[in-house]
C-alpha cells in the first residue's frame, strides 16, 4: 500500500485544490494532507481568509483524503515522511525543485496545476470587493436610481 503526503494552506478552497488532491490520491492508496496552521502562515508572511480549523475540516471532508494533520513548520516534512512511512511526497508544480532534498526519503512528485485558477487571484478579487468598495458601489447605484427616477423617458 502506497502512502502519499501533500502540504498546503488550502485557503479559499477551489477546483485547483480539488484536482491536486485527486491527482495525489491516484498515486497510491492512502492520502495524508497537512494543512498549514495560522501560526505557520504568519511565519510565511501569509494570512488566510479562513482559520485553520475551517480549512482542515473542508480538506477532511474531501473524498479520498484519509488523514489531515497540521503543518507547523517547513522542516517537519522529513520527520512526517519518516514517522508516517510515506512513499510519495507530492506538491503542485509551482514548487518544482523546492523539495528535491526529500528524494532520499521517498519519491517526490510535482503535479500539474489546474490552469486558470489560484488562491492568489481569488484573494485579489475578494480584496477588490471589500466593504468600502461595496459601499461605493451602493452609493453609485443609489445615484443612478435617483437619476432614473427623475428622468423623463418620453
């Protein structure tokens, strides 16, 4: 039985995340997913929209995911591979080459990304529609409504 492990933040869960997990699972029988904790994200200079508990629960609910563990640090990967008897470490190919040092412990596979979707773009879109932006859109709509109400269409 082959055990696969992958790591990620899995914030704003999208089809790219789902495809990555499906591709990872297809490499073996048991899939372990380590989700970055909020504290680890802070070390990486990232801030998630959803807290760790929510992100981990979403990942755990995905068919094919057998175990979800917290990711606390960059250097836990080698220990996880050894202690969990992992056969295959996999990540998206945007990380290609970054984890080659793990090849002595297990097979390292970089999976293709899903084109056209990523969390960074979704975060940017969400920020564009922040509360202030939505308030300005509402004000603009109110002005247009008022103009249309007062305009004679005859």
